[in-house]
């Protein structure tokens, strides 16, 4: 038979960490995030964009990002960025989500040990942005536009480099458009 034991709160055993140490750790974590993003082959511009979004959220929040709660994200995306373009709000939300995924996968235990806080992404199913309305709206081409497409494409058959593949693609697309599988 197993013996019963008292469950202790792990936060009681941690050493106090100063604000300076936490800020240094936050910087180290951000550097790790940049290196992880670079290691998968992302361009410097993409990484710089993510970091820029994170810095803007951090500046608004005024505290360590891992202290952010869903209500803070609601306030930021619902009030602060309300008038911003949808693409800006989406990019910032995605950057924050990627950063929190990185925190949860690589630093959750260490952050808990240092602060007693369990890292959890403030962007949850309730406030997760889904892309812009424009991207979801699909307007099919008009019949004259489809006609111009196939007329131009058919004209290119005479000068194309790989006739067999181009003719196959043209024929398949034309057939699908006639039977209603395209547009």
C-alpha cells in the first residue's frame, strides 16, 4: 500500500528573482526565439517583423510579455488596434502566438521556477484572429474574363517551350471550366 504525503507548493522553494534578472532573462529568451526562427530558414525580414510586433506589444503592455492574460490581449487587439488594418492585427496576433508557443515549449519550467507563473498564450480560441475578410471573400471571374484567359492561354500554345505539358494543362482546365469544376 502506498503512503500518503503532504503536497507542497513548489513556489515556496524558489529563490527570489530580481526585476533586473527577469528583464535579462526576457532578453535572452527573445534572442533564443530569433535564433530558433533563423534555424528553420526564415528570412531576416520575417524575423525582424515578428520581433517588431513583439516589441510593440511589449511597449504597450509595459511588463514582461509572459505576464499577459487573455483580458490584456482583448484590450490590446480590441481597443488599441481597433482602427488598424486587419493585416496588422493578424500579423501581430500571429507573432504573439508564435512567441508564446516558443515560451511554452522551451522555457515554461524555467519561467515557473523563476516567477511561479505558468506561461499560457493570451491569444485563445475566444480572441484568436482568423485572417482578413478580404482573404475569405471569393469573387468568381465573369464569363468574358474566363474567355479572355483561355483565348490568351490557347494563343501561347503555339510558342510554348513544353507543348505536351502546356496542352495537357490547358485541356484539363478548359474541360473543368465547361463541366463546372472551376470558377
